[in-house]
C-alpha cells in the first residue's frame, strides 16, 4: 500500500517529467528502445497513459526525450578533466565513455541508431552528440602541436565515428580486453590525424 501511495504522490510537472524520463532510461536496460511501451511506462509510474501524452505529445516525443537525456548524461559523464595534460584528458574521457556505454549499452545503441530512423529530431540528437565529442578533440589537438586544418577536422569526426562503431562491435562480441580496446582507440586518433612520424613520436613520449 505504501508503494502505491508513493507512486500517486503529487509531483510538480518538472519532477513528473524527470521521473518519466528516468523510468524510460531504466526500461532500456536489456531491451531496445522500440520495445518501450507507453502502457508499461504508465503502469510503472502510476499515472495515466493520457498524462504521458500530455507531457510528451506522443510516444515518439517521449522516446526523443529519453534519447536526449541519454545524450546529455553521456556528455556530462565523459567531460574531460582540465587538470590533466591534453592527451591524458582525451584518454581518461575515452575510458569514461567506454564505462558509460558498457553500463548503458541498450540506451547507447538506441542513441546511435536513432540517426537511422525517419525522425529528423532523433537524427539531430545524434548529430549534436557526435558534434560535442568531435569538438572536444579539436579543442585539445593544438595543445599537442597539431594545427586544426580541414584534414584534421575530418579525421577527428571520423575517429569519433570509428570509436562508436568499434565499441558497438566490442559490446556484441568482446574479442579483446577492455585495456586492449582502449589502446586501439587511443592509438587511432593520432594515427589518422597526424603524419606517421609525428604520431609515433607523440605516443612514444606519452603514457596513454
């Protein structure tokens, strides 16, 4: 009875919306985003189906809110530590990224695969997320002696895409250890953004 009463506690619109989005994120554990139903969500939250549509407009609007939350959470979780040297910032951020997606693999795949849906707003979330991660790289490469040129910008965006697809493959079939995967991803950035001799010298002088 206490649990039912707690569910029916009157919440502010902002708190109720946060509750519904959080429940949606939890429901993505072990399942794809397409299987999340409004009916199940309403039952878990102890609210009417109509209230969910009141807050989000439609099921797609609700799923979009969940995906936006995942994007914001992942961006915050992987924010580089400015007290570290530039390469170590990127390395630590990459390790945090891997930890986050390992813990939230289904939501992460939903975030990435949202770009292939017919919903332009889902694709916009994906592009925004990738843009933030790319910009983080571009803000730090000048600190390691690499000029930001169109070639480097292209390489940085390509590296982010490489990380995404490699991590998805690793989650499905982890044929190497976490440490080996991180080593591969860390090596790939200077390998594509710098000349070979520059990349080798930089990595030889670093601890990442």
